[in-house]
């Protein structure tokens, strides 16, 4: 009888904890959803209102049918020659820079990560820390020297030069992320490929890269977000040529404009945010696998 008392107490405690954390989980999820989605919802709401309706009731959290308008997005996307803000051109420039940065980064990071995870050389255990140390250098420290170097070679006001600068920033952390995944791939798979007559390059292309697709997707999306949202180097390299501006520079121009309505600014913010959100949801499954890869070292 005395032995049943601790068992009943343990069961009741476990049942209480299960119910408590079951309720607390949904409360936390709801709280995080509200503080995350409410600002974005309000931003979208303002972008769909005319400026006069906003001035009449700035705190309203809904929009009536008579106030609904897409003219703000038309103004944002229309070219400057037609009286708009030219964001369509900015989006194209940002897409070119971001996709180019992702491609160049992965081309450089995949061989580097494979070498660090598979090849034995002097200091290979310390090289990961070295990559992170390089990544932790503040951007403001590198901005002026990089601008001087690229100005001398004629790339200071080009999207190609900006993409190369981004690659220099993203390669170290990309190698670190990919390395953590590649070390979890059993070496026996490569040995089996070698027995089948594959060279090392064929093994990487036909075996390693397909297995590392989740990590490649996660790394590529991370690099894309860095290049898409970056402002300091874009301002330093492209400020003199508005035709080469990225969308972050265009948004900064809107925020500094005195005569630009805030509804136009919110529309520009939505245009800046939507591509990354769509990419995230499109690659959610592979992104989740890639971010959690390398956690299990068994």
C-alpha cells in the first residue's frame, strides 16, 4: 500500500505537467504569432489604404471596401520616368545580386566544406574556428578598404562588384554550415562509390551533393537573405548610380523622403519582404532539415 502512494503521486504529477505544458505551449505559440504577425499585418493594411483614410483613422486595424486600393503598389513599382518609385527595377537588381551571390558562394563553399570535413591536412581542426573568426569581423571595418580596392579595378559601382563583396562575407559561414552536415554523411558511402569506379569529383557530384541537398537549401536561403537585405555595402558601392540600386536602397530613399506618403513606404516594405517570405515557405521542409542537420553526432 505504501508503495502505491509514490506511484500515484508520480502519475498525478506527470499528468499535471503534461496538461500544464500542453496549455502553455499554445499560449506561447499564440503570443509569438501575435507579436510577429501583427506588425506585418499592420504594414500590409497601411499599404492598401489611401493616405487620406490613414490620416482620418491611423489606429484602425481593418480596412473598408471603399478605402481599399492598390494604387500604392502601382506607384511603388512604376518606373521613375513615369512618376513612380522604380521598385520594379530595384527588385530586378536585388534578385540578380542575391542569386549571383548564392551561386558563387555555393560554388566556393561546397569544395571548401568537403575539404574541411573529409581531407586531413595541417590545422584542419582549427580551420572552422578561423572561418567563423573571419565572419565576425565588423562590416564597417572592411567597408572602406573594399571600396578603395574595387574602385581601383572599376567595380565600385556595379552589381558584379557588390555580389563579389557579399561572397567574401558569406563564404566563411557557408563553409561552416555545410561542414557540419557533411561530417554526418558516412565515409562508407564514398568508399562504396570509389569501389564502383567513381573519382572523388564524381563522388561529390553524384553522391555527396544529392545527400546534402537540405543543407545546400538552408545555406543558400541564408545567403540569399543576407544579400537581399544588406544595406551598408549597397549604399557604399551603388549610391552614385540610382539605376543600379537594390531594393534596400530604394526603401531607404522612401523613408528619407519628406513628400513620400507613409502608405507608399509601407508598400515598399511589403515588396521588400514578400520574396523572402515566399522563398521560405517554398523551401520550408528542406530548410528545416538543413538547419537541424549535424546536430546528431551519433
